[in-house]
C-alpha cells in the first residue's frame, strides 16, 4: 500500500512538473516560433503541408529551448527572448535572401553582410510589410518584461510557484532526447541532396543552417598535376564548328568589353505598345554577331562574379563571392593574356572599388589600371554611383588617351544605372508604358533598361566620333538576371506572361544576350549555339589571335566549337546544368530532377519580333520532363535532355575549376 501511494505521488508529481513546465515560457515561445517558421515556409516553399514546419523546425527549436531550461537558472524569459531574436533573424534572412537569389541563405553569406548597406534599396524593395511581423512579438514581450521589472523589481509573476531546477532539467532532458532523434531523422537521410532548397525543405530551414555549419568540409581537391586542358576538353566533349570569322581576324584591335547591369535577353527586340524598349542595342544586335542562347554563370558575388568568370573562364566558388575567395591567387586571366600580346588594360566602374573586394580582384586579374568613384565622382548619381552617361563619357576620355599611346588596349566597362530596384530619377525617364505597368517591378525594369540603352547608344556614337569604333572589337553582354521569378508578385507574373506570350520560366530568367562586333570583320548574323559567360575569354582570344596554349580555361570559342555544357551554381540549385537543348534542375540528385526544354521556351529571332506586348498563344510553362521518365541515357539524349553522364561531367567541371584555383600560388609570390 505504501509503495502504491509512493508511485501515485510520483506520477502526480511528474504530471505536475510537466504541466508547470509547459505553462512556462517553453510553450509560449513554441507557439511563437511555429507561427514564424510557418511564415518563412509560406514565402519560400510551394504547396507545403501544414505539418511539415512542425516536424522539421520544432525539434531544433526545442533543443535550443531545452538548453535554456538546463543552464539558465535566472532570467529565463530574457534568454528565451534573446534566442527568439536570433531564430527570427535567421528566418527573416532566409526569406529576404530567397526573394533575391532563389536559394537558402547559409552562414557563408554572412561574409557579404558588409555589402548590404550599399544595396539597401534593393533589399527594401523586396520587403513586404508583413515580413516584419516576424519581429513584432519581440518588441511586445520585451516591453512587458521591462515594465514588469521596473514596476515589481522581479521577472517572475507574483504568486507563481516556480518549478524546481531539477524537475525542469528532468522534463527538458526527455524533450531534448526526442528532439535530437527527430533532428537526426530529418537531416541524416538528406545530406547528399544536391538541391539546397530540397535540403532545407527536408531538414527544416534551421536544420539546414545547422548542417551547413557542422558539415562544412570542402571536397578533396583534385591534384594540380591531374588538371590540364586535355582533361577539361575531354570532359566537355565539344565538336569543331565551321567558323564564319577567321582566327585572329581582329588581331591588333582594341578590345572593349561592356557588361550591362541586370540585362536579360528578352529585352532585345521587345516592343511595348509599338515602342522599342532597347532600340540602340536592337540595332547593334542586328548589325553584329548575336547570341540569343547565352546564359549567366554568376554566384553569390553577382556582378563581381560576372567580371571574374568573363576574365578568367573559370567557374565561381562553391560558397562565397569569387572576388573574396580567389582574390589572393595568381589567377590566369584575360588581362594577363592580352598584356602578353602588347595590350594596355584597364577596368571602369563608377562605384567604390572596395565594393565586393574589387580592389583585390583587379590586382589578381592583372589589370594595369582601374577607375572607380574617385575618377567618376558622384555628380548625376543613379542608385549608388554616377550615371551611365557619366560612366561612358569619362571612360571615352580615357580610351582616347590610351589609343593615343600607340598600343592596343583592353577596357572592361561595368554599367550600373539599371540596378535593382530600378528607381530612375524622373528626369531620366523617357519610356512611357501603359498604365498596367505603373509601379510594378517589370515596368520599372523596362524604364531603367530603356535609359541604359540610350546611354549605350551615346557611348557607341562617342566611339565613332573619336575614331575608336573602326579599330575596336566590342563585346556586350548582361551580367546577370534582372527579374528573379521568386521576386515577382501575381501582377508582375501576369506582365511577364504578356511580354513572353507564355509563362516566364527559369531558363528565361538566366538568359542574357551576347553581342560581338568588329566593324569590317564580323558579319551581321544571329548564331544559335548555346554559350555562357565562361566562353567569352576563349572567344575573344580566338578573334584577337591570342594563344591559349598555356592558359587553362573552362569555356570554349563560340565561333569554332559547338556542343556546350554549362554548369550553374546560383539562382538555381547546385547541379543545374544546360546543354544545347535543355535545362536540368536536380532535386536530391539526377534521378528525381527535372528537364526543361529550351526549344519550348520560345526563342525568337529579333528580326521577327514586332510587338510582344500582344499575348501569343499560350504554351506549357517549360515542358517539364521528370528525369525518372526513362533510365536509358541514349533515349534521353536523342530528345535533347541532359543525360546522367552530362550531369556528372558538369559537376566534375565545377570541382576541377575550384580545385585548380584554390591550389594556385598566392599572387604575392607570383613572378
């Protein structure tokens, strides 16, 4: 009888301990974090089951809460509030990063936090007011705690019987063990997934963040003596192409590379209500070699990554911006290649050269000179630097000086006025759009790019007036996308559907133009082969006759090689790859990924475009075909879709690129 009474008391005590434990801050903050995690999931993931955030996010949240119950003897509410602030910050960062980049933020992105102040207008433009709800409770609870402390001099409510620390720890230990088991079941089976989005959905956003920290071990690099051009060419498996321009046809000419901010390919030839959005670039494309099937290959560094890829013909790093990760290395580059062929080299960017660590990147690339805000000044500013008009005008002065020195020059020019969020001063607006485009992201984008096009037209005219045009090779391309799908609201997507005559797709999003012209040398022709930013260096080398015999490169000469394979690292999940016919996006890997036909994306010849503001007959979004539809690679290849072999070769290329670069000597030891 005594034993039964003791057991009954123990059960009652246990129930009482659990009840008082759950009536404390543990359950209050659990409810709060459920709401916040659900908000993040609604923004980031499509068609989520209600139970999914509970199963994936709560276990790690409870682990953190249990640690507070174990170690915080006093001021537990303040400890919970501080943890709430940290977790809320992670969810908020995940939302904002996804809205811009389309991927899940990880701790590597914290290295970029110093860049946020320079692009704060872009961040604010993506901020829906309800996102701030994620921090509202912190202010309310913090205010209540402060008021209570001032009024009562205590942090616990009067009359409350606190649960003793031993009992708290006992209950917390049980919850901790259960949560750890669930966390492991969420994380362990999904470690090998290629898609960061899939990993975050299966592990939970917080679980994914923890995993990237704890499991951040870079792949073992391939030894340098095993990386050579023959090995790269064997992986790429390109085929020879009958060139329409002789090798070295532009030898001795100046090389001018113009990188256009946020410029996507659909702008070429686009008319809205009979108005050409980019008339000067339309004309340039019609008179030049024009590559409409050309794609960005940037990483976390965005514009600076485009500069890196174009000037090195290497891929971006697995994490971080190339301008930070590789800037201390003795990089093989286009400036060094052309310098060895008697060229002067300079780069022109109207922003502060320290932005994205460009001062170090430009030294690693081997530019003789760079010109930044100290040269261009702050007059007539748009976004956060001098306007494109100022950029081109002052750049022309320097180009004229360089030509007068007698040797050819290589000039890289980075435009900026059409930077997200595309807010032009009224004095610069010269495109009148229909009312439905007012105060929309696509509308603001078209207006900004119309201004950027006008400035390019002035630059081309300046080249002609100053005697630079006939003696130059001009290469024009977009640095990266301007309209991320995940940043568009419903009205924006309807406008993009109107522009394309069908749904706006992932392939469209990363499609940028490439235009190459050398007056008297290059014909006016649209070329259908696929290309990426990594191909610009070898294409320029082929035109100028600069030998790449001793310079490793991952791109190909678009005028002499076909059969391309383009790995993508950012804006799409790692492992995404394009070939001549399709885009492949993995989930956990190749087996459950999806193929998207580029043919069904509706590429158009600019000479046939009249008015794309008139909707065309709607087609399927991207003719998506699951990779699991067939296991026969030959069958898949015959339809143009990415084979498993191509997918694996694309991953090999990115690994080889990073392996080579991280093992290069530091540039301060370069002879």
